[in-house]
C-alpha cells in the first residue's frame, strides 16, 4: 500500500498555475478594472456618517427633531438586482434611473418615540430617496406620526404628494386596494424591461388633522414570473442546504466521533487542536464582523436590533459546534488514513514536516491559481450556454463588514474546516468503505458542494456543478500530495477572491491589505519551515501496522 506522497511535476504545476492566473485576470479582473477606469466615479460613495447627517436633517425637517441615529447599513434591492443581471439591463438602468431610484442605498435607522424611521440615502449624491416609519409595536399601527386615514382621503393625499414630487397626474395609476394601509400607484411609461415603477405612499393624520407622509417607497417591481422562479429556486436551495449539506455533515460528524474513539491508538487526541482553535477564533471574529450584514438582512423591522443579537448568539453557538466537528474530523481522519498505511498529514516534529509544508505552499499557489482560471472558464461557459446570472446578498456585502480588512480571514476558516471534514475525513472514510479512491471522493465532494447552493447564483444547480468539479480536484490534490497541499490550495483560492473584492473597495489601505492576504501564506509556510529546521528532530514515529490476514482492524 502506498505510504509516500507523489512528487509534483513542477513544469506542469507552474504552467497550469500561470495559465489559470492569466485566465482569471482576463475573465474576472480586467473587466472590473476596465469598468472602474472607464467610470472613475463607479465605486465612489459617501461615507456612512454623511448618510446619517443627511437622514437626520431630513427627519428634523419632515418629522421633527425627535429621532436619533441608531445605525447605518448597506441595503440592496436584491430581487431587482438579480432581474437586471439576468436581463443584462444593469447599465441601462443606471443610466436612466440610477440617480433617482438607486438599487443600492445607505439605510439609516433613526429612533424616536413610538416609531423607527428608516431613511434610504443615495450612496453617491447623499439625497434622501425613500423613507419608511415603522411602529415600535406592530400591534399599534396608529402610532408614530399619526393615525391611518380612510382609503379615499389617503389616496387623495398620496396622489397630491406624488404630484408634488414631480410625477404627472396622468401617469399615476391607483391600484385597487391598499397594501398594509399604504397607497400604491403604478407610474405609467416608467419601465425597465418588464419591471414596473411603483410608488408606495403611507399618508397619516396627526391629532390636529395635519396630513403627513409617513412612508414613501418608489421601486421597480419585478415581473411575477421572475419573482416566482427565484422563490422556487431559493426554496430548493434551502432544502438542499439544510437537509443535504447540514444534515449529512452532521452524520459525518457523528461518524468522525466514532472513528476517533475506535482508532485512538493510531492517532492522537491532540491532532487538529491548533487548527480547530484557529478556525474557531477566526470564525467568531467573522461572526461579529458580519453584524451589520445580518442587521441589513432583516430590512425595515423595528425589532431588527434584538433579532440580530439573537441570531448572533445562535451563530456563535453553531460555530462552536462546527469547531468541535472539525476537531473530530482531524482526529478521526488521521486515524483512518494511518490505519490504511498512509500518512497524508504529517505531525509537527516528524522528520520532513517543515519541508512538506514548504512544498505544500508552492503546490497550493500553483493549484489555487489554476483552479481560479478553471472556475472563471466554468462560469463563462455556463453563462453563455445556460444563461446563469447572479443576484446580491446584503449579509455578504463588503460594505456591511465592521472591519472590511478582516473578512478575508474567512478564507482560512473555509480551508481548514472543509479540507478537514470533506477531504481528510470524508475521503478517508469512504475509501475505507469502498476501497476505491475515485468513488470515495464523490460523496463528500457533493455534500461539500451542497453547502454552497444557497449563494445568490441562479439556477441553484450552478454552484453544485461548479464546486463538484473543483472539489474533485481538491480531492486529487489531497490524495496525491497530502493534506497541507490541499489546505494551502483552498486557502489561496479563497484568499485571492476575497482580497480582490477588498481591493475593489478602493483606497490605499484596502489595496495593501488585499496584497497582504494574497501573499501571506508564503510567510506562514516559511516560518513553519524555518522553525522546524531549528528544532531537533524527534525519533520517527513507528509506521502504522497493517491489519494481518485473519485479524481485521478493530474499526
């Protein structure tokens, strides 16, 4: 049975890495750079503090001075964003409607009295483009800026306000019944594709009979067939994520505990403690970093702050559970491979450990760049051949990270946890069961891919296909060159994607941070190699015994 890792063909690896990097730059980076260079103001935006000042001034003028800022998040009309992407209408929309009806805004939350005021501020001009007053207590709909009006009076007040805002009276088509007490108009002749401009206006009266507009929300309403399609896709993706990915991953977790106990003499319960700890610390930092993104996901909800805190607590506990599962994947996976006469993950202190890590980072960069190019080609083929398109997710927006320069740490979390569970343990488990490496790679790879189908890329099967292909290549790297090579390849792959997103935020600090994240794995590997050479070598661990005929392994 094979005990040594394969020696890399450096000519092949360097060529594949160079070709992949070139494809990635041409297909992914150059178009974005061209967009920014062609329109220097494309990524220019006002600061959150400016948006809060504009929102506070607006609230003081229209509602009085009782509101205080309570937070600002980056908000996106996700359905409209996806529709414009699918129909290739994003540029046309920005040219025609972007200045007045931006798809992305700063959502400023202002609190005061019995209501919360959400003010949407244009991210480039600083103009207030929409607002919505929400009662603190949903059961008291007549709180805040006044009581509800009768439908007739409310529709007249809403129409008068729309005309005052510059909408021609003949263009305002009143819908049959109000939605949630608000008046809704379709604005004739204002469409992008099949998306219709609508005005949602909530008119109320105070105790003195003065009419006030508590809510004004202009938006392009996507066609029903598109909305229904996306809803079905999201529902399928959610089922596959919870039942397929999380459910089957939990099964792997339980099996990992069993094998860690059964094979405890072939491994050590100290295995993976450091990497599991790094995963836990980095992911908890990421959880806190995503606080504004989670808050943005709740939209215009008066109790969003409390719900965000509650979800953060749940997420922190879930992360702790994942860290435990990663730890047992390390222990169980190490025991499985050693019981089969293989050592794909060298222990610190074993002869050649530092050299193995140093070789692994070189393989990782070549493979990571090659996989980036392959991913770009896969997306290009699927876009041209199958019409895939992407939407947006406010929870993942770089503008919603508390410290954007920290979010690439998530790359290490993904690399550590996923390579431990789905390569080191997953492939090892199914190889032991099926006695065939190719067959052993498929099941854990599909489980891993199912964990990504809920990303805003449509149809849902897009990421399943893409990541099954990439995942099988990660399996090949792991089996041929060991765990460290697969770990570095995965980390480099994710780090480049995250770092480039960070750099496109603009600013010298973001660019320098992005460069650091792309190159720092070299420093990590060099330090490990350097430190390992300084340490006196430990006696070589005895080779794992192979089960004798007629004496099956206790597992």
